[in-house]
């Protein structure tokens, strides 16, 4: 009788232990299955002969998972300071040249250049260096991020209303800015002049709009429902909206999320 009772007790203990093991295993698998978003910015230009290889690197980083568990959120920002050399990049904007200049000051650089890749606002290098890109993405993918969500809530006649929400920042983070970007995929140009004369160039995740939409701190959450006007040449099926939080002083990307404008 005693032996039977001991056997029953051991069986119950084993069952409880097994259940506890599977519970811990399942929880761990769920946590590890969450992909960490990392923002990869490429400063590029159709007037720069060194840029097409970097454009291809960005496309490859987007097309596959270079680091397991990391979601690459890409933004291709075409600067305008090469336009004076014979070819005016149709996707260029002085806003992106200014943004790159701000990064140069943060990194302590005396000049700006293309192609330049910046990962999570913290690591910069020549944008055609794929090995360095993967290394930087892996490093930033290990860092915890704040939460931000973005959804395409309502389509207007010539635009879309987005819903953006972020919880208050972690206590160790500074007050930061919230940005909204609209990117377009699968763009193509036949370059007639300049350093890339005669070449057909393809681009991914070209930033069409970059808008500061507010601020967030450790004392409160952030919510916004901006309506973004979409221009007629833009291909709706290739548009994505990107929301991200960036520290003003350090440039550190604290949170980032992306969603297609047109849902399936």
C-alpha cells in the first residue's frame, strides 16, 4: 500500500514537472518567435555611380531574413546634392540631405557621402558593404525596443488615414520625436545623364514622404490618426507606412513599425 502511494505521488510529481517544463518551453518559444524590428536607412542618389550596388544590398536585406529573429524595416532616402552633376534624381529631396547632415553631426563626421547606410540611427558605414550591414543589424537586433503600432485604418478618396500608437518610453530613454514615412517599392528609372548615364536603376522602399508627427516622453503615451495624401503616380500596392520614434540628441531609433497601405 505504501509502495503504491509512493508510486502515485511520483507519477503526479512527474506529471506536474512535465507540465511545468512544457509551459516554460512554450513561453520561451513564443518570446523567441517575436521578431525585433530594426530600421535600416540608405542615403543614396541616382547621380552617384557608387550607389547602385548599395541599392541592391538594401533590396537583398529586404528580400530575405539576414539575421534570424530580426525584421528589417528599410527606408531609401535620395539626397539632392548630386543633382547638379547632370542628372536630377526624381526621388531626391533636400529634406533627406538635411537628415543625413544631422547624422553626420551626431557621428562627428566632417562630411556627408553616398552611399551611406545607417542602422537604427547608431551605426553608419558605406552602404554597399553587405557584411557590415548584416553585422550592424545583428547588433541592433539584440537591443530591446519600445512599442509602436501602425495600421491603415481608413482609405479616403486620395489618401489614407493611419492609426499610430506608442506606449510611454522606458524610464532610461529621453524624450523623443515620432515620425511617419511613406515608402514605395519597385521603382525604376532610365538615367539619361550624369555618372549613371545609360543605366536602368531599380529601387526599393523609396521614401516619398517623411513627416514629424509629434513627441513622446516617459510621462505619457502617444496616439495619432493622421490622414496622408497619396499622389496619383504612386502605386498603391507598393506603398508602406513606417512609424518610428527617434531620440533628438542621439538619433537612436527607440521603436519602429511598418504596415502596407493596401491590405490584402
